[in-house]
């Protein structure tokens, strides 16, 4: 398969797509599609369709995702991301992509990585998110028609591919490893994100943390699902910070999950802390938690926390922590590329070079050539 675009062509097309996303959000998108309709109307219609197909994709979450990609897809960002790799002499391969559907555009980074390097993306979209990636590719291709040769979609069985990038759960990963084990692959499993609190945080930091907890309803692997707190920690400031997200309870699906989990916890006689839209309970055996709830566990020293994270690095995506605690945890993790250490309020704003699970997708794609 031949790709008749240069790296500069591809960067330019996606950068222009990023500008289109900006213009859409500002309501100033005046250009027309090849069908003669305005891109403003076209994008609005596709976002409405995405919301109808997946009710976790609300207008707010869709616009947040679009805004993040609008800010990421600039010529400067794309150039800075790719310039550290040798992408001049790529022998094109077909890379099958099995994407997740828990968040809007959650699989687009893989798609972009494959296309930007000069490979062909064979995309098997999740049925929960099969509108937005085609939309972004349609926009980019409108600026560079030759880009159409860089991707295709698989509706049924995957065939005629050279490598695989598959994202799923621990259960589906076993299937992926069996089915795709004979091909070069990246297979992603469940991961969670945690926040380390010391008791010295400000209200502003707790309000920032509320974004890490509640953006996308906590459905992402970068969503904070567990808190590490010192012995005797007072949760008042934490709950004060979470209060800025109180409107979330008006979402019917979120409310249903809150009511259900509260009933289960009460019947199980768990000790709960509850602010009427978030449940938290002590949990020492898992970093994951159901929607509308968080687990927490106590620590005696930051050194103990750092050791725990070092031993469980394959279960963690992000660690939200700042100050001296962050320094100590970074030192303990050493050269490990995951989990990623991030500041309060930033888990859902990764850069292009912030790879899921710390696995450098571009470097993997280079090995195929």
C-alpha cells in the first residue's frame, strides 16, 4: 500500500482540522463540505448523533473533548511531537486499531499516531463511539484528499493487517493476546488513576481535583477513582472542593448510578461518607470504583505510598500529587514511563506525547518499518 502524502502534508491537514474545531466551538465555521452544507451544521449534526448513540456523551463532555483536540492539533504541537522521531523512510504497514468507547474520541490518539507516521490505520471503532473519529478524519481529509488512503474502517472480522493496537478490559485483553499474539501488538488492559492528599492542599487544588474525579463522569482510565490520605485525614476540604460539581446529580444516568451504589453500600453496611452526589468509602484492595463513588485508603508515610505505587505500576495510569510528595514518588518510580505524575486538575488534558500506559506508540510503529 502506498501513502502519497508527506509528513508535512499530514501535519498541515490535522492542524487545519484543529482550526476547524476551534471555529466550530466559537460558532464561526463558515466553510462548506463537499456536499454543499456548512461545516458548522455538519459538525453539530454529528455531535448530536454521537450524543443519541451514547447517553454518557453529553453536550458538555463532547465539547470538552472537541476543545482538547482543537488545542492539541496545532502545527506547533504536531511538529514538536513528531520531530524527535525519524519518520523520513517509513515502509507503510496496515495497523489494525480496536478502540474503546468509554470517552469521546478516546481512540483518536492511536488513529492519529498511525496516520501521522505514514502507516495505514484499519479502524474498528467501538459502537459506543463510532461517529467522532470519522468526523475528524473527514475534516482533515477535506484539506488533503490524498489522506483518504491512510485509513479505512473494519465492520466485521479484521483481515489483512500487519500489527494491532487494541484497547479493552482485563477480560478482553486475554482474548486479544490469544487472537493477535502472532502479530506485533500493543494491548491495553484496565488501569486507574489515584490522587495523593497530604492535608496541606488548598480549596483551589481540591476544586481542580474535582475535574479529575468528575470529567466524563469518571469513566476514563485517567479519571481519579481512588484517594490516598494520611491517617486521621479530615475530608471536609475535599468535599468543599467537590461541591463545584454538584450539578452532575441532575444527569439521570449519573443519578441512577449514585442511587444504586448507595443502596448496595448501605445494604452491605459499609461505612460511607456522602455529600448527596458522591459516595466515598474505605477500600484497601482495589484502585477502581463504581460511578458516583470513590475509594480511599490511609497511609503512614509518603515512602509507603511510593513503594505501593512502584509495586502496582501496571495498574495505574495517573497519579495526581504535588509538592514534596510528588518528588518522592517520582524518585521511587525511577525511569518508569507509567504511571504519569500530574498536577491537580490535569488528568484529562494529556499532551500528544503522553502515551497511554507509558507505551510510546510512535516508537512501536517505527519498529514495523
